[in-house]
C-alpha cells in the first residue's frame, strides 16, 4: 500500500493539501458496495495527516469564488451533538455520540484522577454488530494523548469523504477536543488523522480540481 504523509498548519491547509494528494495519487475505481455504489471515486490507499494547530480560526476552508463551501460553522455546530451525545434522530441508524458519550466522560475522569501517563484513554466507535449495518460507521476510533500539558487526538476513519466529510468531521472533533482539554485542565494540542480510505466521489472531482488549482 502506498502511504501518503501530510503535515499542515491548520484544518484548512490540511484539506487543501489532501485534495491535491488525492487528485495526484488517488486510486480510481468503481464502488461495488457502500455509498454511491456503481459510481467512481479516487482514493488514497493509506494516509496520515498531522495538523499542528487545528484550533486556528476559521475552522472551515476558504474556497475560491464560485466554489460552494464544503461545510459551514452552522452545520458543524448542528453536527456536534451527533458526535458527543447519544440522542438519535428518527431514521438514523446510529450516531457517533451513542458510542462516545460515556467514553468522553470516562477519558476526562481518567486524566483528571489518574494522571496523564496512560495509554488507556482510547475511545471506540461501533461494535460487533456494526458490520451488519447498511452503512457502518466511518469513524472508528479517537485515541488521545497528553504531552507537554496539551491534549492531542489521533483519529482513524475506515472510509472518509474528503470533500465534505473531512472539514465537517475534523472541525467538530476540534471543538470536542477543546471542550475535553478545558474539562481536564490542559491546553489544546494536535490532531493526527489516519485513513485507509480517504476519497473524492466523482461528483466532486471538478470542484476539487478548481479548488486545488486556485488555492
């Protein structure tokens, strides 16, 4: 597998750099199972994205004129409960929050009461039944590490829509990280994001080319 490694200052730069990497080195294929079955997508075989200062505002990308924004802060703020709470709206198969809500509380307690030098502050998404869902969770884990009094996230996506999913997911996770850091009493740190399926669906290829060329 080809491993792509990207380092960025903030969330916006990370998104632009990932667009360029997928366009340059993504594997193009037809989807046989999953979202947009029978359509095409470009996908990185494996990618590691290190974002040094994910809290720099704005958290959303500034796209060229004429390109529709992939996300907005209004959407991200409405998405945050999906990430942090167990509430599930009618018709939803699952929410990330149904798995994470109690784990978030436990990770905060663990660091506050037991100290920072642990490898156990790891949060999982999904269970043994998730594979039987029509669309299993894309986010599968949020690992954490406190170094130099800063809370860092290491997140893994089994599959990841780069155009709209990436900027929405990471902005919401950054808000979650800031909340957890405040509760623990430490500073905000980095995000390292990993995926073996970061992709662009065919509908977004031309948008991505325009954005990557003009950035």
